[in-house]
C-alpha cells in the first residue's frame, strides 16, 4: 500500500467524487452490465407464500415476491456490536430469517417469506446473496462491515487482496455450503484489519476497493491475450433467459462472468451454446481471466469471457452430420451436463468447418495454438503449472541434466525473505545452509504459461529476487512456452537470457548448450563457479 499514491488519489477530482459516492452505487461494479444486474445484487426478491399462523414451516403456494432487504433489516435490528451481528449472521444458517404479515381477506392465513435455514440449499442461498446481506450490515454498522460487491469478480477481489496485503484464508470447497456462506465473515475481518491498519474510514475503504484498486490494477494489466491453447464449452440460458438477452446485445467491449472451469486460462477459447428452447450454437468468445473458484457463486467454478464473435446457429443435427463431431461424447450427449467442459481441438476444428459451411466467416475466429511438446501422446495437453513441472521440467530438464530428487534438488523450500515474509521457490538445486544463511546453486521458477512480455517480466522479477536472496549462480524460468536461462555473471539480466522451446531442447545441439552451463557434471567440474553465457542461435 503506497501511501503517497493513495493520498494523491484522495485529493484528485476522481478520488473526491468516489469518496462522496453513496455506497450502494458501487454495486454497479459487479454482475452483467445494466441496471437490473446491480440492483439484483443490492436487493433480490424472495418468494412470498401463504401460510397458516403458527405453522409457517409448511407454507402453501407461491403468491408473489418481496425484497430481501425487508426481512434482513428486521433480522439484524437492535444489535450493539460486531460479535452480536456475526452471531446473528450465523443464526441465518440455523433457523433462517422469517418475515410475515396478515392477509387482508383471509384472517386464518398469513403472508410469509423465509431467508436462510439449516439445509445445504438454504446455506447456498445465503452465500449467493452476500451482496444484499452485506449491504444491510454495512448500512447498520459501517465501522464493522463492508459491502461486498464483487459478484462475478471474485478473481479481481483476490488480486486486490494479494496486491495490497489483505490476508485471505483458503476458500471453502464446492460442497461446503454453510462454510461458503460464513466465508463473508472471514473476509470481512481481513478487510476490516486492513482498513484499521491504514486508518481508513468506511467511505475511504469503499472507494479503495471499488475505484482506486481496480484502476491501479488496470494500469498493470497486460492488454494482449496469449495465443489460445484450449477450447471450453459454456452453456447459456440454464433456468434463465437473462443470458440470452446479454448474448444477443453483446458487442466487442462486452465482458461477463460465466459458469466454467478453474483450469481455463486467459487467452483460451469459449464456445457458447444456448440451452432449450433455443438449442443452438450462439457465439465464440475468449477467456479474459484465468478460471477461478468463487465461494459466493451458485456455480462455484467460474470464468470471465470477452471479445465475442457471433457464429451460425448450428443445431445438434448439424453437428451430428459431421463425421468427427458425430463421435464426440459431448455431441452424442446433446451437451447435457457439459457446461464448463474441455472441448477437444479436433472437435473445435470440425465445428469451424460446420460453421463455415453454414455461412460463418471463420477467418475472424481464433484458432488453437498447440505448443509443440516432445514425448506427448497425440491429443493430450498440459492443463496447469503442476503438469508443466511433472511432464516437462522434471523429466526433460532435471533428470536429463543429471539431477536426482532429494539428493540434488528440492521443491517448494520455505525461504525467509524479510521480516515475516516467507516464499517458496519452485525448485532449488544445490540447496544448503542453516536458517538465515540458505544458499542454492540454481533456482528454477515455474509457471503454467509465459506467453507475453509482461508475464515474462513478472516471472523474471520473482525468480531474480529468489536467486539474489539465495546467492544462486543460475536462474531458470520455465513454462509451457519453453525455458529461459540467466547467469549471475551477467547480473541476471533478462536481455542476456538464453531461450529455448521444449521442441528445441530435445535436439542435441540445443540441449548441449544448456547441459554445458548447468548440467550436474558441468557444475561439479567448475566447483560451483559460474561462467558467462555462450551466445547461441537458440
């Protein structure tokens, strides 16, 4: 948290405007663009039922709607401090908040709405309504609770917390419905600790979360999308027609969160299929943020999509007419239960053929760029950073360079960087030394992808800090795209790095350059003295 930058913001016209803004207006920040989206987050409606007085446990038919804020204001009224509010919040997951009033014409009946309860379904409703619940809590106790308006933007919220030192615990699992609902209390404590540490008022905290921090991160954001590696199948219109309205009115600037898969990566392709009654292919999008799990989202695993391109409205019968797609298990299942699933490159290529046959200009559509990888079975792809380590770094680098696990290299060693700060370099070779005097000959920093210059520079800064702390002789950056080798003799300068793709590294002439520099025998013969990098055509 840079106090100078924050103070400049506070005194700027935009900062002063944000500080004057009524807090509910920040709810525009989340959900789909448009008025109804953010208003739903502020105050969704609950079903109204007819019930017999004294027997509201068994309400009768649904007969209308009531804003959630009404029962919440009654539920949280007349409380004195944060612990009392927190306890009352927990009680939502036991008895549930009820709100009832007399029927004008039937004296033996009452209208009733119920929010919360002990079942998993009730707990999930509470988790999904965190925007409305936190709005009431902030209105009643602004010094103790903040309004949570990151619906559909949980990945951004996590990024803000990581950037500015808000310590969030791990999120609960998908099936932990009650824990997911209670997670707001945990998040709120972390955010309030940050507010008090930096002596912010509640108004300043709101401006920080919903205006300053997103602006700050937007400046740092890499605008170029990496080449797509995979295709994901997304479903629209499941139990709602709002998806159709959004898709039909989307333009080049449109973005939204969607039910997806946590393994989706920025740059990947998303094929969007409309459910019944439409039952056709609608458009092709790009993943603009890595997939993530959101404890407050109904679908839990989410992606954010943008850059839409409308395509021909292919029906299932059109897809089954293609010999390749006819063999797809997803197509044979008519896409039932396939939302968020990985879509094979061969199936996507066949789908492009069908789109072209039905009039779509496929020259505008993204093509899958499969990084050439050695010794990979046909059709198999690497999906995450750990697979990069297990399928590339360990067999094709560490083993071939003569290093054996335990005796030569260690993974995820805890290293103290400064007061209270601990880091975990991905791989250390030649690790030794006692507490505070740790050393390593080679530091390897792994990522799933290093597809842009910004990603390369950020990985370089991270790896270089580890190499300097451990007085290493060599730094190796590795990802799906390949490896970068940097030497202490060249001050770990990025512009002096040697770079190879994995495809090149299986070739003897290229691997020998790497082996002569950091191979087990080479380091032993040099008695751990680094040499300058030899220039190579690699």
